[in-house]
C-alpha cells in the first residue's frame, strides 16, 4: 500500500481537549464567549479586570497544565500568553507593595503587546500606549527598588518592545515547520506518482514555501527528494493556504520548509 504523509509536529489530542475545557470554564464563569483567538482582545482584557484572583489563577493553571508551549507561536501560543495574562492580573489584584504591582503591570503590558502584535487592527501608537506608562511606573519607584536586577530586567524588556514599535516590519520572515503548520488552513495530500508506486520508491520531499501577506503560496521550490516524487509534492503544496501572519499588527510574508513523506507499506 502506498501512503503519503505530511511531516509536522501536531498537538497532542489530550492537550487540545484540556485547552477546550479551560476555555469552556472561562466562558461558563463569565457567561460570555470562550476565550480564544477569535475573541476581541479588549473583551479578553475586560475579563481579567472583572474576575477574582482565584478564578484567574485557576484559568492560568488549567491552560499551562494542558501543555501549551510558549516557544511555539500559533493559537496554542496565544493560549499560553493568556495563561500568563491571567496570572499577572491575579498578582496585580493580590499584591500590596508598589514594586510587586509594577512587575505585574510589566507582565500584563508585555502579554497585551504580544496579543496585539499577532492581530490586525492596531497602530504603533497603540503599542506604545500600553508600554510607556509601565516604563514610567517602574522608573518612578524609589531608586533602591528601581535599580534592582529584577526591575532593570523588566525595564529592558519593555524598552525593547517599545523600540520594536518604531521599527518597520521585515519584508519576509522565516519560520519553522511547526509554526507554519499552526497557520495552515488547507493542505491536500499529494497523489502518489504511478511510476514511483510501480518502482516501490519512497522517501521524503522537502519543499521551500514562500507565502504572500494573505497566506497564499507564492512559490514552492524543491529542496530535496527523489525525482519521481518531487513534482507531485510541489504541485500539491502550491495549492495549500495559510492564515496571515502578523507582526506589529501588519501581515508579513513567510518562508518555511514542508516535508512530504511518500511511504510504501505492506
């Protein structure tokens, strides 16, 4: 039997079930739509302001326990940012001293910056408006506090993002196969070429993909693979589609590799 598979690091089904469970919990406790990629950001922020710390920590823990990873930028990555947003919002409500509150505000600002950056509809001034007040808050603390390594580290993170807000977005970004898979909308499997099946030829074909700002594949170039397999893989990948990838709320073309595996079984 001939089989074609597309290599990518898919998320564990139990992790996804756990994520859905916490999203349902947030929805049920607020009587609003579930927290997720499609919900307006201001609604998400409003929920953190209206919810008690214990519930916020419960949401955060359930999301982290689901296995969402911060290093993977995709909808699951957004859930991970939300987990930290909930935790920081709880700290903001529970902590009493000015320094702890300023650190919570710094975390909230950076989480909001990350969520806003990955969505359309925000301006450079919007980014600066969430970062600048927190920079001023940290700088206004007593010198013996603002000069501590922890405060200096948060100031550096905030200033770095504020500086980023003044920079043009790159003309194209290279991302991993995992990140590309997170934004994939359509990925029909290639046909197993007849001559390859007759010759019992199998193997991997690596395609370098370039998308435009809308997520449409502009080019699919063979990097490696058996000559009897490459045309089929390239033809299929050329018709795949992806969701737009945003940096600072602006869509950016992508470049990444895709691995298509042709396997003879049986």
